[in-house]
């Protein structure tokens, strides 16, 4: 059974982890998860050396705090904070007061607690990198499931090398022939939430797709295996850049076929289709 990261990270691959890992190479020496997000894929991939990178340094900061402290300290910090600020599913003023406190002090473990009581458990920041997600009334809390997920997750992250680089600046020299990189970038066709300016990071553009494909070609030439998650078709739009790139280079497109729009199951409209794939160079 896969380990679940103690987040509800936008775009996380937990629900389809088995589907994509079926296509991962076996016996990996060095593994890089270059857009690791909440690390659902990272912690469920076995390798001798593991690198997890994401531009979202707030999330990487939380992951590093989890790594650098023992689990009792982390849980005690969470429980004391919940008690001190009287955080609950209904106490919006307590949530807002704690959010102000976090924005003045920026303690990563506090950010984790704050996220647990926020709307949809999301990490949203304004352009000053202040956390601005609203309260998750009647929905969000640090519950028993998250506590257990955190305890199990913590056991998997001791040896991970975390970094918060833009993928353009990551040091790919850590990868040698036979190693493996997984790339799960924002998807051009569906990534509204990354481009709405509410996450405090630069958005994702077609130019980023191009730069990423160049990096993957460069790594492939060096004998590194890659797997790229993406969406080739979404609500009638098609990512031709990806389709052409894969076919020109003889990369393999694996259908993952998990339809995130299954709330539209009652219609048979092609415009509701999302075609999610994994593209590999092996
Ligand atoms: C689809 S999510 C990855 C989800 C992850 N696989 C998981 O299971 O949680 C895409 C990630 O790319 C990160 N990202 C966006 N632009 C980036 C960039 N230029 N360099 C590195 N990471 C970036 C986002 O912060 C986000 O966490």
C-alpha cells in the first residue's frame, strides 16, 4: 500500500501512483523527482539515492523541518499550536489570528498547521509571499488520518536530498547513465491554478514546456531514463508540442486514462475528456 503524504497537494499523484509506477524502471540507483510537490511519488519510489525538488520553497521548507526533527517533536509542536490558537473546524477568528502570526514569523511547521485548517488544504500565497488561503470552515483540520499519514511519511524521508530550485537551475549532474528522473510539471492545458497569480510563484508557460523538453532530451542523450507526466488533451484543447516531440524522438506514450473530470460522467461530451499520459524514453 502506498504511503500518503500528509498534504492534499494540488495535482498530487497519490490516486494514480500504481498506474504510473508500473512504467518506472526497476533497480534505480539515483532518482530525481524534479517537480516533487508534496512528495507522494518521491516517497513511494525505491532508489539508492533520492532527490526531491520543487520551486515552492514553502513546501520544501516544511519537508525539511519534517526531516530534521523527530516525530515526537513535530507532533508536539502541532498539538501545542492547535491548542494555543484554539484551532478548530469552526473557529475562523483563531485561524485568522494564527495566519497573521505565521505571516510575521514564517515558521515552516506553523505553515503546515495553518494549511491543515485552510480551505481545501491548499498552499496559496500573495505576491509578497504571505499565506492568504481562507479558512476551511467545517471541512479542514489536522485529523487522525493526517496524523497517521505524517507518522508513516516521516519514516520515508530521512535520506532524501531536498532542494527548491527552478527546474531550469537544478544541478542535473547528479544523474548518470542508467539513473531515472520523473517530471510532473504543471500541465499547460489544465494548470489554471498555477497561473492565477495566487500561489506567489511565476506561472507555467509554453516556453517552460519547451525548456523542460530540451532538458529531458539532453538527459536522454546522456543515457538517463525519464518519465514525464502530462495531459495531451483537455476539454477539446490539444498539446501538439508534446505530441510532436514524443513522435519525433520515438518516445513512448503510455495512456494513464484517469479522468479527473469524472463529475461529468453523465455526459458523453468529448469536450469533457482529459487524456493523461506518461511519456518515457524507454
Ligand atoms: C503537478 S505538481 C507536482 C505534484 C507531485 N508530483 C505530487 O505528487 O505531489 C507540479 C509542481 O511543479 C512545481 N513547479 C512549478 N513551476 C516550477 C518550476 N519552474 N521549477 C520547479 N518546480 C516547479 C509546482 O510548485 C508544483 O508543486
